[in-house]
């Protein structure tokens, strides 16, 4: 497929992204650059200075809602992409409604319990939805531990081990690797469908 | 019996095990897990009542924070 063919195909799809932090912002930008038609993104947080070590925001966006800042950044990169944003804390009661019409959902939360909530809610209520997970990317180095595996409709990106801690923070390179691996998985699923 | 655990073949020296027993046998000591048996989600409350048999396909996801 040449890029025109790729763009023409991707234009017809809707991708959900749950969370607009390190994984969500970087993954959204990658799929917007390639031309996924519509992106539905949700987050309840605002941009903090401490986010700038890994998240796709700028210093002059500190204090803005992450969903608004991300929508603005995508608009600057590729104005053809439709972005539907929700300033909301996702939970088991609202997540299905928000993402049910997507072709697939990218899990881009930071907290393990939120990742668990997303997986269990979809497996219970919409078990066929493809879910692209980001799991394990704290720290630096160890590039070859970051991997990909598939378990039915769960697509798992990350080392599945490295958990964030005060002395093991999430940083742009490894978070970006996993976010882009998620974006790459999105393309693989959509372009092969 | 032989099962598939996270896409890999595994031999277990018993005819059947509960999900809890399997987690113990395989040293999954983490708290934040998502478990699927033959594609079906097994919630935490059912770990000791759901059994795994020969040929079953088990996925264990250990959820770690970060993103």
C-alpha cells in the first residue's frame, strides 16, 4: 500500500483513546499524522509542568484541559482529523457509552486499577472490541524488553513489568516507544481489516 | 495435563487446578491481575471456584501502573 491508499483507508475509521497522558497524547498524535479519520479521546486532568517530560503538550499549555490541548495540537498537525473529546473521568458506568462505536480502543491510563477497569468492563460488556494495552514502560534503557503480544482481542504493548515509582519515573523515550507501538498496532489492525 | 498459558504450552502435574492454584503454581504473586480462561473473563471472586482442564487456554495479565 502506498501512503495515499493507507490514508484513504484510515479515513473511514474511528479510534478511541482512553486517557490523554503519556500514552494517549503520543499515540493520538501518531495516528493523526497517518490519517485515522476520527479520534475519540477522554481525560479528566489538566496539563502540569511535570507532564512535559513525556506527554505531547507544550509549556504554554500548562493549566489547560489535556483533551483541549491535545485537540489543538492535533489540529495543528493534521486539521483533517475529527477529534471528539470528553473532559470526564472514565469509569465502568460511562466508558462503554463513550467508546461503543469505535473500531478499536487504545488503553492509555496511568494507574493499574484503571487499566483493569477498562479491560474488565469491555470483556464483560463488549467482548469483541479490540483493545490495545500499554503495559510496563517506566524508567530508561532496556529497549529490548519492550515487546508485543496478542491474546485474542487484547493487544499488549510494553515490557509488562516496569512499574512507575519515585525512583523509576515514566520518561519520554520508553513511554513514547510504547505509545508508538500502540499506534503501530492500531494501523496493523485497521489496515489488515 | 497440558494447557496454554500466555500463548506458551505448559505442563501441569495434575488433572485439573483452580485458577487460584494455577496462580500459586506459577508464582503469580501480584495483586492486579486480569485472567481469561478460554476467552472468558474470570473475576477475582471466582478464582477458587473456576477450574482449568487439559487443553484450556489461559491468559494472565499483570497490570502495572505507568502511562
